[in-house]
């Protein structure tokens, strides 16, 4: 049985744990696997909250809360593996600066959603639609998330960050 690596090593629980701790899952980069959850769930949170705001709908406000909670939690896990990728960047300082901007934006976005979820948790389990200020914060944060996603995609596609494509820029 193979663990998915090019070396053909046999799968062992110890090698699996070592791969997880180094940001790999069966030799696939964990950061790139995990980012799909916050990228989907945080805009969904804003959309559900927008619907709840327009229709004064407590049910959709609850769905928005849970979407934001899961998006924030999964984003924090993805950020850990993103930081692991960041510290391995070698070479061009412009690439490192772009990666810092990408990571900094994501931490800011997760902080905003984390505070919003914390404020909304005060009413748990009863949920009400968010106020206008929180809704605007969510929408602006989603815009920042889209830009940060563009930066992350550029780091991977143009510079091979987080992959084995450019060993001169990233050491696995």
C-alpha cells in the first residue's frame, strides 16, 4: 500500500502523522485542500445573513451563524498550514511579501468573522438577523476574501508556492 508519495514508501501510521505535521495529506498540500471550506462558507454566511436581514428571518440568521462558525473554524485550521507554507518560502522577497499580504488579509478576515460570531453567540440558541453594520462588515470581508484568494492562487499558479513544482522557491 502506498502513501501517495513519489518515493513509494509503505504507509505507516507514523509516516501519516509526520506528513500531517509537515502540511501534507497523502503527499497533497493540506493548505490547498482546506481553503475551500472557508472560501465557500464565509460568503455563504454573508449571503444567508443578507437574506435574513431583508426578510427578518430568524431561521436563515441561524444558518448564517453556523456557516460563519464553520467557515471561521476551518479557516483557522487552513491558516496554520498556510503559515507552514509561508515559512518555507525561499528566494524572491516580492513573493514573500505577497504571501504575507495574503496571510495577513486572511487573519484579518477570520478575526472579523470571529468577532461577529462571538457577538452573535450571546443570543444562542435564539438567532436574530444581523444589524446593518455587521452585514456591511461581512460583505466587505467577503470582498477582501476574494482578493486574498486571488493572491493565494497567484502564489500557487505563478510561483509554485506550496507545491513541489519549484523546489528553488519552496522546500518540502
